[in-house]
C-alpha cells in the first residue's frame, strides 16, 4: 500500500505537554510522511481540539481525506468546549485517547469507540533515587494536588517547577528546567488529584529520568505499583528514607517495564496501525 501523508494539527506551542507528547513524538516515530501543522495531507490528526477545528475537520472530510481526533481531556461537559468535542468525536474517521478511562467516557458522550494510544517519555537517565532531593513538577492548574502538603514539605529539600502563579515559590517551568531538575532530584512527588482519565505521563517520565516516584492510588497508576510508592505522601517519604538503598533497583525495574510498554517506536507503530485501518 502506498504511504499516505499525515499531519498533526496542534494550535499550542512547544511548551504544551499535549504538543510534545501527542504531536511531536508520534509524528517523529510514525511513517516518513508525518508532519506537524501541514496542509493537504491524506490524514489529519487533531491534537487537543480548538474551537475552529470542527469547521476544518468538516472541510477535510468533504475533500475525501481522513480525520482523527485525539482527546486527552474530558471536556464533554464544558460549557464552551463540550459540543465541539462531541461533534468532532462523532464526525472524525477515528478517535484516539491516552487511557482506557478516557475511552470509556468517549463511549458515553460520543457513542463510539476510541483507540487507546498512551504517551511515551521525554527525559532519560540512570537511576539516582538514593538521596533526599524532592521535586514536584506540573502545570500550574495542577498545583491543587501538592498545595495541601506544602507546610509539611517545608522541612525537606523540596523544589517546585511550574508555570506562573501566586501560590508557591517555584522554578519557572521549561523543557530545559524540567530536564535539569529531574537530573538533580532523587524523588518526584505526584499526589495526583486529577481525574482518573488523565495520562500518567509525568510518572512515566520521572521514572525514565531516573527518579523514584511517590504517587497516588488512582486506578491509572496501579499498573506501576511494583516500582513506585502509591499512597499517602508522608508514608511515601518515610518509605523512601527507610529503604533508600533499594530505590535505584526499583527505578531500574520500572524503566525496564516502561521500555517494554511505552517506547516511542511502539507508540509510533500503534499510530501507523490506526492509520492503516481508516
């Protein structure tokens, strides 16, 4: 079969995780005809749909090309975005999402099945978890997950890396800052307060960067329970101190597992399989 050209349409910049993980990486590890924000492609992938994308999708469908909608956030009840997400999910030739829970929600609201294709990792390093440097990193909208522990964490060597906010002193987030802090830190705290449909990409990335993760017991994280601490933050810190000499081995086990199930090559192959099906 002749290779078809593919474009990922993403309206945000490189600072957005949805751009890096759901457009930049897949397009680089998919077929040789993949581009970002190109026109006239045989297949167009809408990564993180924006309000004017529905009309664009309809124009592409009208000229006989194929469309794919990648849905990472449950905006189906959002007052401005709900109708857009539902319409795009219904009218695209295929729908993709990063987790089984998100696929379940798409089935409810858009009444169709979605292909689950997860995120890969961005940073990579040897295990270096045997220390007391703690890190939280994420979008400023997710600060609610770590702020309840802020007072308790003041007695630890704790760094926060996030976007502009008035709530906490932090290192301004950038891809370079993320890479450096993951290299310098030992343990990443992710007491995830987000919905269970969210991708565990921060957990995956922290482990692949060489850090031990203290996370939460939400369903999406249970897959990683054998090499992370999933439970209360205080208990996780106590565990990391009591078993410090074992943390690097746990991280190494986690890296092996993630390489087996979340490699960029595997994810690119999943996208190729999807494209071949439409």
